[in-house]
C-alpha cells in the first residue's frame, strides 16, 4: 500500500523492559525499521534513555533522574515486570542507543522530554542530543520530537539539518500547514485522531505523519489505510506481517 515504517515504541516494550537495550535488540529481531526512545538528563549532564522523570515505575530504585549521576543510575535494574527474563537490564545512554542504531542501520525517533516544568532545566537537551547524532553521522536517519513545539522550533533554528516532529494528542487546526510554519518535518499524533484526510493535508504541505502508539490489529490496519509514514508501536511483531501484506 505504501512504504510505512515500523518504529518500536520504547523498543519492543510489550515484551521487554521499555527503553532498554534488551527491548531495542528484540525490536530488531521483530523486523522493526527503527526505534522510538525518550531522553532525559542525569545530575552529571549525561543524556539517558527513559520515559518518566523519576526511576520509580521502571526500576528497582526511587527518585528523580536528575538526583542521580549516570554511574549511580547504572547500579539500578531497569526491568520492572520482566525481572526473571531480563535480570540485568540497565538504563541506556543515548550514545549506547546510537551505537546500536548505527550497527543495525535503523531509523531513530528521539523524543525530548522537555515539557512544561522541565523546559528551563532541559533547554539545551535537544541541541546536545543533536550534536551526538551528528558525531555518529546519523542525521539522515534520526527525527526528533517533543510535545514542546517551541523546543522543536529552536532545535530546527540551531540545527537546520536535523529533522523535527510535533507530538500531540488531540487535533491541530490545519496540522500540515502548522508543521510547515514551524519548520517541522512531521506530525506525531496519537493514532485516534488520524485519518486519510489528515495525512493527505499533511503530505500536501510536505509534512509526514507518524502515528503512536498503535498496538492492535484493527488500529494498525486503520493507520495503513490512512497512509501514515510510520507506525510507532509496542508490538513490532504484530505490525510487521500486516505491513508486508499491505505493501
Ligand atoms: O513518541 C510517541 C509517544 O512516545 C509519545 O508519548 O508518553 O509514550 O512518550 P509517550
Ligand atoms: Mg515517547
């Protein structure tokens, strides 16, 4: 039907601890074309891959990420819910993920967690991450995203070669044109608001549409029919056969 990429949301996170190298490697085995990851900053300024701004939900520790150095964070196990299968899972750095991306020639969506209260603290996070992406020669296969649209505007201004995307949950008025005005390359909507009309409007503005987080058969089919450019999923193994049938 179209060339729709499969991006593993926090890795193959339905089957392995989210945002760990274990989940990313499993995504590769499940034929994902790329990964979606979330990034935060440690106390000593390292960029780490984790969704929440605390380690409570996903590790055997407690507290804010910003309260720990990288070395301290590495001592925790980030395997909540998967303790037996993945006893050693750690928090990865962005560097470790970029190495994996390079090794397997993957696409990578880096979601910068610089929303609201974090915005001042995390002002330079996107730019610092972009420097690393450039260092690894991966600009062509990376797209940054954030719910903080002004941070994506700033990132595009300082690194025009870096691709950016606007995350959102509900509808946007003329989303394609809005993305174009902000210099963004893609819209990243929650899948519920996605239909063919939205995708066509975005494509007419030269903007891609990558929908999240699409996990069940019915909604994966709907997204393929709507013509999205990528599906962000916890279950690449479910997405892959459907995409192949529709190709
Ligand atoms: O990037 C898509 C999706 O990850 C956005 O929401 O909360 O899962 O990071 P969240
Ligand atoms: Mg995310």
